[in-house]
């Protein structure tokens, strides 16, 4: 799972946020370093342990991955590591609170849940019947911060929930016609956006959680109909105003991305539309990695120019 804090250039409604917008503190952005990686190990069942192909060990901020019988492995950097014994609350205390900190400061924050199929991405984000996931815990903290703000500060919160595959998108909050094709467009003002995407206003966490559950049911129905899941996006927009600074508006977003895991469709003997969709998902994951590397490099050069 990768937690990313950077200006959100993802899909957005047609209407741009209110202006003027205040500029967040450059020092805070520099300290956060824009992109952070959190690794969570999924507990293995006894049956899964028999087929282990990769073993990982940690050494400070380094992770080493190697074959069970090998003495050498590949070295990776990371920011946070959560062993098999870690729970949902452990991730929330580290990743979730940091995301909320940035949103309340006026920064867009994004959490990408990335990993192989059956690796625990869905459980990490959405939880289970017995415990909340990172989405519920983090958004609950967001509303606690809003409710504890001084009386002069007001916040408006809205939610959008959609899924995408390639250039196709579906609105998970459109109950009347959730399978209606939606176009992904781009212009100089909004960047990449989805015209007509539902954006529901919410007054409390309970309303947000209800929309999340409703959207999840829509996504499940759609995935069964097409025999494949798409990437999911939940975006929470927060617009903050302060009566003591009436000319200033802070508009920021908190986005959770539920990525479909890459799949070995060729080895499974997939054909036809299943093979096409699986290949498209694998290609999109590879392109995402390349785009993140470019974005990090671009923002590093921009920040160097500001300093």
C-alpha cells in the first residue's frame, strides 16, 4: 500500500472548486516528501505457507526480498512496515492520521492500495464485518477534526465514488443506472475529469459510511456481470472557510484508490474478453508505476525551483 500526498490531478467533477484558494505551506510539503510507501504483510494460512516463493526481511528502512533457499535478494526502500501481527488500527494511527493532517492543511492526499490478487488490499481499505478498514477509520478522524474546529471555521464535505478500467468509468453512486458508460475527459482547467460524476454532500461520518456501503454493493453487482473487477476510487472533498478570513478558502481532497491486483491471465488460460480485461489491468498498473516516478521527479524539480 502506498500513501501519496500530492496535488490531485485525478478525475473530478465538471465544476472547479471555489476560488480564491489559499496556498499550503511549502515547508510542510517538503517535510512530507510527497510520496511515502507503507508495506503490510498478510498473515499466511498453513496451506499458503507450503507454497511460499518469496521471503522478506527488514533492515532499518530497507526491505530485502529473496527466494527461500537464496542468500542474496533484492533491496527496496520503504517508509513504514507493518508485520503480519499488525491490525487495522496500527495502519490508521500511522497512515490515516498523516493523510488527515495534510487534508486539514489544504493539501490533497491519496492512498493507493497496491499489490497482487488476494494480497489483502480490500481488507486493508474496507475492513470486515468485525472491524473497520483504513477508509472508515481515517474518515471518522476527519470528521472528528472538523467537529472540534473553532466556531469560526466551517467545513463542507462531499463524496464521489467511481470505478475505472482504461478510458471507461462507472459511477458507483448512481443507483438508477450504475452501468451507464461515462467518458473520461481532460482540459487545461480541470485536468482529467468525469462529466456528470455524482458528488453527494454529507454532514456526518454516518452519512459517508452509508454512501460507501451503497457504492460497494453497486461495484459488486457490476463486477459479477462482467466477470472482472475494475479499479475503485473514493474521493472525499473538504472545503474549509473561516469567518475571520473571509477571502480565504481551503479546498482539498482525500482519495482512496482500490487497485485491482495484477493477474497472470496467460497462465490461467484466459481468452476473449477476460484476457483483454486482465491485460488492460496489468498494463494500467505498470503505467501507474511509471507515472508516479515521473510525478515525483517533476515535483522535486519544482520544489527545488521554489527554494
